[in-house]
C-alpha cells in the first residue's frame, strides 16, 4: 500500500502538442456536440440512479 507522503514520479518530458487552429464555426459545432453528449449522458445516469 502506498504511503500518502510517497512521491509518484511524473512522466518524463511531457510536451504539449502544437495548438491546432480551427475556425469559429468548427469550434461552435464541436461545442454543440459536446453539449448534446453531456445532456444524453446525464439523462442516462439519472435513469440508472433515480433519487
């Protein structure tokens, strides 16, 4: 069992990929898709675990 004071080593040389340029329309389309996915996922979770 790990001690809470034990240090977990970070991955060596984690470089971020270069930022991709996307159009405003593409950004909004992706944002809308994410919003729709979240609504569906939350509805699934609520139906599985009703209060």
